[in-house]
C-alpha cells in the first residue's frame, strides 16, 4: 500500500488527508473515486487531462472511477473562480456537449473500469422541499467566506442564489455515489470540502479530496480554458496540437511536461525549451492519435515554420462565383467564423494570399486562377473555381 500511496500522491497539489487515504487503501477493497465535469463546452482540453490521468492511475491500481457528467448542474454553472454570473446553457447545448464529453474521456480512461452517471438522474426527481433541506446544510456566512464570492461581494458584483446552491449540489453527488475519494483542480477545493461536510451530515465516511494543479493556458498567464481561448483540445487535428505546443511560452514547459507526461522537473529544466516542446508535442499527438500522425505533424511543422514551405496537404475549397469579396471567402473557406472576425484578421495582418500579406478588407478576388489563402501560421486553404 505504501507504493500505491506514493503513486497517488505524486504530482498532486494537496491531499486531505493523507492519513485518511492510507486508511482507505488499507481496506484492501477497490475505492470509489469520483470526478465530476459539467459539459459547458464540447471539447476536453489538456487542462482536463491532468485530472483524468490521475484517475487513470487509480484505475491501474484496481479502483473504480465514478465519472459524473453534470448535465443538471451545468444549467447553473460552476461559480469557481468566476468574476461574474455565468450565463445558463440551453438543454440542447448541454446534451450535445455531454455526448462529446462521454466519448472523449475514454481516450484516457478505461471504459470497462468507469461508471458514467448523469446527475440529472437524481436531481430531476428532487422537489422544492428536498432543495430546502439540502440548503439548510450550509450558511450564507460560509459561502461568503469563499474567496471568489467574497471578492465579488466586496466589488458589489451580483451573486445569484443559484450559485450559492451549486457547491451543495456537487457535494450531494458524493452522497449519491458514496464516494471514497473525489478529485478536482485546485479551483474546486471549496466544492470538494463541501462534499466532505455533507457526507458527515448524511452519516457517510467523508471522502478524501485530492486537488491537482491547474494547467496554464498557451498564453502562459491564465488557466487553460476554452472561454479564454488559450486551450489545446485533445480532439483537435494533430497539426494543431503540435503547433500550439510549439507556440506556448518557454516558461510553461516544465509545468506542461511534468503535468502531462510525468517527467522529472529537473530533467525538463536541463533541456533546451524548443527540444522540450518538440518532444512533448510529438508525445501528445501520438497519445491522442498514433505514431504515424505524430511523425506527420512534426514534419509538417518543420516544413511550414522552419523551412517556410507550404504543407503538402492543403484543404481544397471550390467557389462558384466569378468574383468574391475576400471577407466572404474567409468565411466560406472556414478560416473565419464571421465577417467581423474575417475583417479583424485582415486588419491585424494575419491573412496571406499566395504568400503575400493583405490588409485591405474591401478587396475582391477574381476567380480566374488558383489561390493559396493562409490565416496565421497553421491554417491553409487552396481556393479554386467550381
């Protein structure tokens, strides 16, 4: 058990408490290890994988993972580290995101050793009386002691009553699944501790909580998040994953390599930053795709960014018009999500046509020839007339 304890504690931010974890491991029976995720965005990114890899370690040691998809709690939105009230998602958005979450998580976890539950299963059955009883297990003072709520309260930024209820709902998930352990990022500590409190109130043995470090985004400033646009999704094309890793700041490399591959931090610090990035990028593409794709991503990056050549494979777009506004072209080619974004990309100098940078968003292109359109460093389209 000592070896198991060492493996579990490796790379964690905090364990509450190590003594209780040791006691639970000494029972010689599989632990029920809980992890919950609200499907507020469709993609799982590398930040999520830090926790998922710790869950996989538990599986490899013979324990059972209880993966809760918060399709009910996503309607409220987790207030952890939020500076304002989150806009609620529609049921349609939640269902769509939940479907992709369920599929993506098994790129890391063993499906046979994972129980997937949706918390709407029990929350949809609750009535107002049940909610009132649950709410009685916490106080306003306790909620306002929480750092993010306290900050918003002092700045007179709205906090909805629903946000107060959220930690109790996450905690109630632990009651329903009888969790022995719950894992989350360091930003989840308040919610995880609430689970311990609630289990005691419901005469259950309190769960051990394990927090994992938050992974910084590609900007090297804020935590990785889709809302900040600084994330790397595990289902992104191999070339995108490779390229984004190579673009991250040198200062993040030690944390990335340690959190995502388990490498020794001293070993990483001795490596030149570019070498560390290249090894990590290739390893991640191989992990989420295969060795062939990793080789292709590496070669593609070298060709485009080091040798300044065009990639061998460029997606082809056929245009029916004889003349097209360059803004419309970027949208039709999938290089911009809207006309406003297309104009912004052109103004910023991020768009090249036949390797010449353009800054005139009013220009039209005559479709009397083939065009290679490039946005940023990694997005290319071959434009020809239909």
